[in-house]
C-alpha cells in the first residue's frame, strides 16, 4: 500500500473519534423534542439529560492523561470506541429519565477519552509543517458527526424515533474499533517507553524518508532526555509553579473562553430556541441540518488557513464574528418583534454568522493548540486536566441554559455571550502565543524559558540592536 494511503488511513481512523463525539453531542438536540413525549422531563431534567454526557466527559478526560501515558494513545482510542458502543446501546433503550441520564453519562466517558487521546495521537504523528491542518481534521469530523446527527434527526422526525436517532451512533463506533487496531502507536509515546526502534519504524512509515525520520527521532530523544532529567510527578502544585503556571493559565483560559462564548447553546438547543420563536418541530430540525452543514463546511477553510495564517489571526477574527452574531441575536430577541418572517430570518442569520465564525476559528484551533502548549513528559496529563475543565465548563452552560432561557428569555443570554466573546478577543490578542510552523520541541523550549512562541516567519527576522 502506498505511503500516502497508509498515512491517510492513520489520520482518518485516528480522527474518527471526532465523528462519534460530534454525533453523540449533536443528536440530542433533535431527539430531545421527542424524548419528552415518552419520558416526562422538567427543564432541570432536560438539562441533566444533555449535561449527563458532559459529566461523563469530565471523568473520561480526567482519566485519559494517566491512561494515555500507561496504555498508549492508540490503545486508549480503542477503549473509547468500546465505551461508545455500550453507552449508545444503553441510551437508545432507556425507559426513564434516570436510565437515560446514566447511559448518557457512559457515552460521555467515551467522548472525554476521545477529546484527549485523539488530539494527542494526531499531534504527535503529524509533521510540524502540517500539524495544524492534520490535527484539526478531528474537529472537521466532529462537525461531520454533528451534521450526520442533525440529518438523522430530520429523517426520523416524522416517526418521532428518538431511540433510533441515538442508537445509530453505534455504527461509527464499530468502524473506529475495527480501524484503529491496524494503526501505529505514537512515536513520541514509544520513545518515552524506551522503544526507539519501533518509533523509528513508525516515523519512517509516516515520513517516507529514513533520513528525515532519523533526524526527527533524534530531536524527540533529546527532548525526552531533557524532560526526564527535570521530571517530577505532575501535580497541581507543579502546574502552578512559576515555570509552568503561565502555560497552564493560557491552556485553561483557552478552554474557558471556547465554552463561554456560547457555542453549546446553539449546538444543543437550536431546535428549542427555534420552536420558541414559532418554528414547528420539523422546520426547527431542518434548520438544524442547515446549521450542521454550515458548521462542517466552514471547518474546511480553517484546516487550510491554520498552518498558513496562524492560530491567533483565526481566533481573533472568529471572536469578532461571534460577538457581532450574539449582538444581532440579542437585539432581535429584545426588540419585541412578534412571531413572523422578520424574526425568523434575523434569528437564522445570527445563528449562521455565529456558527461560521466559530467553525473557522475556535472550533478547530483549541484542539490544535492544547497539545502544542505543554512539555512532552506532562503533555498527556496536562492536556487531560485542561480538557476535564473544558467539559466542566461545557456542562455548566448546558445544565443551566434551559432554566435561564425559561426565566430570562433568549435575549439576555445572547447579550451575556456577546460580552464573553469580546473578552475572548482580548485574551487572544494579549496573552496567547503563536505556535504555527514550529516543532513541539521548539515550542516547549521557548515556553519553559518564559518566551512567547512565535511563528517561524517572525523568528527569521533579525532584531536590530
């Protein structure tokens, strides 16, 4: 099999966890309209059904750091696919709110594992000049999963078949389980386990050039020796030490803002928002399909731009676009427009602008940057901790939004998210480093010396004295 095809299979099977993640988080938005016909749900229980997955994701992400270091990235992705299968089957046969929430929790464990292991796996296998695009492949497949979930919801809406909506997620889980078995382990993990010969074989297969593979292996081994000489067990105290605190703070702020810019309210509750302004169930789910399609399509240019323009420019432009969209949605909902065509058009326009802005920026960039920020020997555990908080923030938004929507209406909530997107813009502008075009080892050395990581083009410009 040609090297290019072998590599393509690695990226596809490695990132297939993204489809499962997207499907299981997206499918609930349409299914929720019909679950309530079979299982009585209060606004609080509705929030728990959605956020049960997110609590499980916190646990999965929290376990993933240590498991990824002990089991390996590939084996952990295989375990995640088994958890997906169990949770999907259980949720699709749930008979009351408690069992549905419980199996959504199990599903969440799989999502949490995938959200840590897959970015690590792809980051550590990708060549530095293509790392952003290849790692963001997972985010593309997350959007593919969301889109497929929305289409499934729409096709099954007339039958109100919410059990099938959820249960069909078992198909990509089975494909992932069968596919990841055939793929190689991360060469950086292999070096950390003293298996340099295996790492050389994997790198030669990936790069198609034994010389280039040897040079990359030598760089990885140098970083590994340096880290081993300095290594201590990863603890919260160590992450908050003067040496690592700036890196950890940047990672935590990145996941904080990605969740509190309001994306979860759109992904989980778009049909609910649309039915509140006069859409029927079928029309709301059809609009959701359009949202999912836009989300997927706008991730494609992000994959191309992330290694050309850099991480920061995308995040800055995305934050401004999301802020404008939230202002439009807030004004539309607070202006007192009656149900009608104008309210519907303006609401859909605001949602479309928001989704397009998020999909080309904050959607993929977080998952590319998190593994880039941390040193190799603490990368899995530190990323796992940040992703745990990612799911905590996600859960908070998902749990409280139905109650806030019921109490305050959509307009005030949109106004709040307009403010958080503006704060996100300021965070990126002032605190976030640029990591484009740099090896993981180069980024590590600069960040740990307290120097901001800069793109390759900037470093090549001499500084006059």
